[in-house]
């Protein structure tokens, strides 16, 4: 008890009291306060017992079980992350996870718990999740506000004070790196917020195309076997169309429209006016119900966009509060200082960090003399000469160094360059391909190739496969990692696709720094890596996204070297080689093929497939080839 101190005991007692406040069987305030306290005070088991005691007093049993599981999950995840950090050589005496880490674990656990309990509801869980969205948004918002307010209050109670009246705050190397990474994290949330706002326009009325579809459905249902059909739709076509649209518009604007409200000329001419009115009211009602659901989804997307924007602001403000410390005085840093000073570039802070793949980043705060400007590439060249490697400024780094202090970020250049080739053929009789693909050159120095084969062919297959590829592009460009993106895509497909309608996902990520290639194949055809006559085959038995309750996103990692080419293809290419041993036939062809250009190899594979099927494409065919080639050293 003495180790805890009176202030920390007060925080633990307050956690029990905070959990008494319950809102519609929800307890976001108590969870947020617990997570904030868990990051900042010792005595974590006592804190957990006090928190669960308060919950047990205030919550019904089902809600208590849910929140108790959430608390235990957060504690377990924090313990695993802390242990992993110690095994990587971190500070073994560290007792507290960071407030930012605990905030992320809280949000992740609340989100997954909400989705999990919604799915566990059983039949109709999609509708239940949609009904719970407004309350869930309010819960997330309340938890975020309470968390940061509680974290600030607990930190203040333990002696932390904001720096007032000092322009520059001491800052060590780790804090400088953290500041830059938090800024990038904030920007990712901001981009995600903007993406959720795109193409979201709630509507008050049905559009022209929807009215046209209703008109076609009603006239087909009522008039197709009527004895006066030819008279109405041939002799007086224009007047029948005008009257029918007038009735539809009246039904859309008047819920209880009666027969007497119909145009008189139509009532006198139409022998099925009662049936026409009933069908029109039914179809208009269905369309308006659908429009209402679309508007609710649009409003939910806007609300979610607002939540992501608020999280971006919180993280951005938090990153700006992190202070600075003088430059690290190591031998390379001193050399960089001296060389940049000779070019009239003044540096007061410098730090370096390594990414998981070994790629080094260097961060400096610099300015030039008054009335002088220098291109940022000049600083990158100096850093590269000191470290003996080529460095490039990151995209968010200003292009010019000016006389005001600026934070500049540089990254070690990748060791390989990538060349991508593609070839495709549409199935006979179709106008569009059911295969969709994309090639993304990421700021991280990775090339992402993704290919999706929609079930069947034509516009329907193209729509399904393009939805998966578009969502993958959106998620990856807004900062989601590969695993999170795949799980979100799986959830979207599981909730929204038609029964037994699946599109494959073939995802290849080539790291141009270390040459590693990560492959995720979900229902996709085999891929191959070729270098001359040496060919390796990569296969997987995983099912497409949405086929199972949980995604089978097995990751296969292979090493690529100078001249290696990754070949990805849709099922139509392999199936054209015959029903039996088509994978072995493709392997044999690639071993004998002598072309060395990615584009020429893509063309050769497609031509071989077409020749094997007598130049009659029975399915959509797509081939992607990515070759990597080592850059010259500095």
C-alpha cells in the first residue's frame, strides 16, 4: 500500500465509483477511466478488482459479463505487448503501457466486442448492428473524451504540468520519433474520415432511374396480360406514359392515395386501374423503404467519419504536445551537423530509427540562414554520404528548407526497383471482364498487386470483384495494415454479398527494400516466381472472403532476388490449359519460356493460354507480372 501512495489509491477508488454510472446498460465512462488509470498508476490488479466491483454493483449480469470480458482482454493484450517489447530488448523494468497504446487497445476491444456481440445475436444480426450504430457512436465518443480527460487528470495528480512560457521543451530521441509517427497516424485517421465522406449524399426523394425502374416493374406486372395492353401502349402510348408517371409521383408524395386521386382519363381507359394503383403503391413503398435504409447508412457513414476525424484531432493535438530535446551528439550526427552547417543548413535535433524490415529513417529539425532557402534533397544527399546509403525525403516533408525551424523526415532508399506488366482477355460474348486488379506503389517502399476473380462473368462479376479491389485500395491508402484490411473486407462481404456469390482475393506485397514477398491467396489460382529456368509455385487452399465466418488469411513469405518475377493469374488462365494437371502444364511452360521482360512474360502467358483454348476464351483471363531489379549502389 505504501508503494501505491495515497494519490494512486484515490484513483483506484475513483475507478470503482466511475463504474457506477451506467447509460442504457452501457458503461463507456467506467471502461475509459479504467484504461486511462491502467496506463498511469501501479497496482493494476487492485485497479481491476475495484473496477469490476463497481461494474458488478451497477450493471445487469449480461452487461457485466460483456464488460468484464472487455477489461480482461485489454489487460491481456497490454501484457502481451509489454512482454513482446521486453523480448525485443526493451526496458524490462517498465511497468506501464503508454497512454496512446491503451487508448488504441480500448478502441480496438470496444469495436471488436460490439461487432462480436452483434454477430452472436444470430438471425437478423445485420439489422441489429445498424440499429445499434447511433448508440455505439455515442459510446465511442464518450469513451474517447473521458479517456483523455481522465489521463490528463491522473497525470496532473501525479505531478505532470504543461510547460508554460517556454518555447522549446526538452525532448529525447525517442520522443522525437514518436512525435513524427503520431503525426502520420493522425493523418491516416484524417484520410480515413475523408474517404467515409466521399459519395455520401442522403436524398429526400427517389431519383429518375429509380422511378423508371418502378414504372417498368408496375407496367410489366399489371399490363402484360391485359386485353387492352396493345391499345394503351401502342395507340395512346404518350398519354399512358404521362398518366402512369403522374400516378407514381402522386403515390410517392401521398402515402394514402385513393383511386379518386388518379387522373380521370386514366381511370376511364384502364380496366385494371385498381390493380395498377395497388401495385404502384406497393412498389413505391418498397423503394422508399430502401431509400430510408440507404439514408440511414449514409448518416452512419457520416457519423463514423466524424468520429475518425475527432480521433485524428485528438492524436494530432497529443503529438503537438510532445516536446523537444537537443541533438544527439554521436559521431555520425556530429558529421551531419558539420556538413550541413557548411551548406548553411542549421540543425538542432536529429534522430534515427529502424523499421521492422531494417529500413532506416532519419528525422531532423533544421532551418537555413535568413533570406536563404535550400532544397530538402540537398540535406538528403548529405545524410546519405554520411551513412553510406541513399536517402530520400518522405512525401510529407517540405520540398524547401526555409529560415524557420522545420521537422524533416528522410528514409533510406529502397534497394530494388519494380517493373509491372499485365495482360487480360474478356470472356467470349461479354463486354466487361469479371476480373479486377490493381497495382499500388506505396510510400512505405512496397508494391502491392491484388487480383480478384468475380464469380461468373460480365457486369455482375465485375461489380463484385471491383468492390473488393476498391475497398482494399481505400483501406491500404488510408493507413490500414494488410491483416486489418483483409478482415474488414471479409466482414463487408460476409454482411452484404448475395448468398453463394464470392470473389477471390489474390494479394501480393513486394518489399523493395529487403526483397521479401508476402502472398495471401483466398480462393485464388496459384502464383509463380520465375528467374530464368528456376520456377517456384505458391498455392493455398484458403476459401474466398465471406465464405467462412472467419477469414483464412494465411500469409506465405518468400524471398525474391534481382531478376525474379512474380506471376499472378486468374483461374481462367489455368483452366484454359485443360482440366487435368493444368498447374504442372503452366510450370513447364514458365520453365521453358525465355523472355525476361515482365510485360513480355505477361503477354506470353496469355498467348499460351489462348492458344491452348483454340483462341476461344471460355472465361475471363488476367495475368499480372512484377519483376524486381537491384538499384546501383551509391
